[in-house]
C-alpha cells in the first residue's frame, strides 16, 4: 500500500511539473508572437519600421541615415521629393499596446517623416513603469518601434513596441 501512495505522489508531482512547464513556455513564446495591435507589417520598408532596427548591431542607427540624403540635398530640391516620398503625416498620434499583463498608451510625434517625441501617456502594466522609462529615448535614437527587450519586463517591452507601432500606423500616409 505504501508503494502505491508513493507512485501517486510521484505521478501527481510529475503532472503538476508538466503543466507548470508547458504554461511557462507557452506564455514566454506568446510574448514574442505578433499581437493583434502590432502594425509592423503596415510600416515595413521605411526607416521608422522595425526592419531598420534588426541591423542595429551592424550600425542600425546608420540605417536611419537613409533619410539623411534628402536633408543634405539642395533646399529647393528637398520639398519636391520629400512630398512624393513622404511616409507619414506630421502630428501627434496616440497608440495602445496590450497583453495579458496590462496595457501601455503612448503619444508619438512625427515631423517631416521623423519621430521627434515619444511619451508614455498611460501605463497600466503588472510591472513598474521605471522598467521601461528609457524606451522612448531608444525609439528616438533608432527611429523605429522596435526596441531592445528589457530583462524582467518582456511583456511591458512588447506592449510598448505595439503601442508605438499602432501610433505610427495611424500616422502613415495612405
């Protein structure tokens, strides 16, 4: 009888461990999947999209220099091409990103196809806002909604990225 009790204890413990591990891996994998509010596909192919940040270790900030040639051109030539190639309307746009840990709302200001300001206007995440306080500066530096993951605040980081992408999708022309 004692052997039977030990077998049940071992079996139940193993089952609980499997359930815990599967939920852990499922929730971590979900953090990296595109969320419904993620608009990266809508803003692909421009300097403000997440694609430019993928090469940030290889000089991703220099990919932002792709927008530098129009500004280095003659002032009279700059208004014509920029109005044709303009990707975003100027203004301040509000975007929201959310997941099972809460939501973040941001205000993104765009001027002349450049992100000039990002502010976290509402933070309702499970973790502290201090974990992601530097992310707006990273968006300004990279000119992209894609930011480096903040260790220990993966859900907040992903919600922030989604919020910036949402705002940029609203700013997009066409």
